[in-house]
């Protein structure tokens, strides 16, 4: 028996409704399954505070609080790769800048403003140690002193130089010797030993490189006006 026009329209309408409902159920089921079984990368989902990549000054492992300066000091690696000194995201000394050398690499920074005042390196193997003595005696209480060793920091080290570094807060300057690794941040205004210092003795039994200990990396946050 032939279907009336009204019945045909109604049937098509009901079929459309059925298809829409079925499609909606399938889609919802798929989405639910996917969310439960597939862990999306963080960058595809909502970005939480924990998952955001925070750019820190000098690439520190964590940012410094307000009123603190960020710094990172790397000693040299044997006599092959030179040291580097970064302060408040400014690379003061590095092999790339071509302003580092064998011995002690030193940068002076204003402890209140963070302004870089001077940087120089002193050959402690065949250079004149009195140049370093003069440099250290001109350091004032408003300065931060950042030091990185390279190759050999100790051959020309004398008692006067050791005492000057000790007055800046160093605990290891008095034992610094041939090809030791040393990184340090200090100031004349400090009352005790600086908390920012690392030292490795040149020891054939423990050296990472042939004839030299491994490089040292020192990073941290130093408060403004530490004096």
C-alpha cells in the first residue's frame, strides 16, 4: 500500500532525529573514552602555573626573589674551555666574549645597583701577582666580587693575595694551589665566610680531566646591599 505524503515526511523526520541522537551518543562516548585513556601533552591542554616554563636570569634553576641579584659562575674546564660569569642575566665574562684568560677571572659589580664596574683576568702561572694585589686593594665595600678560575689559579698565589681574598669572605683562598678549580662571590663588607664558594683540589686520583679537576658551577641569589 502506498504511503501518504504526510507519512513519508514524518518518517523522514523521525529518521533524521534518530540519526542525530545516535551520532551524539557515539561522539560523547568517544570523547569520554579518549579523555580517560589518553593523557594529552600539557601544552595541548590548559596550562597550569606549575607547567609554565619560566625564563630565569642567567638560566638559574629557580628565579630569585625581589631585591636579590641572580648570578652564575662557571670555572674553566681544564685548559680547554674558559670560564664564564653571568650577573642579572648579563654575561660579563665568557669565551664567546673573548675576555677570559688563564688564572683568575674577576668581575666587580655594584652591590646596590647591580651595575658592572670592572672585569679582568690575571695570569697566575707566569703573570705578575702584584697586578692582582693592586686590583684587590682597590675593591670597596659597595662592590660584589665574582671570581672564576681557569687552568691554573694558584702558582703565583702569595700570602698577601690569600689574605685579601679571605677578607672578602673566602674560605678556600688560603689553600688554593696549582690547577685547582675555584668559584667564589664575596664582598669586603661580609662579616663571616661567604656562602657562595666552591673549591676542588687538583688530585690525580680524582681529577675528571687529565691533570685537572672537573669544572665547578655556582649559582644563587645574592641580596642587594649586603654590606
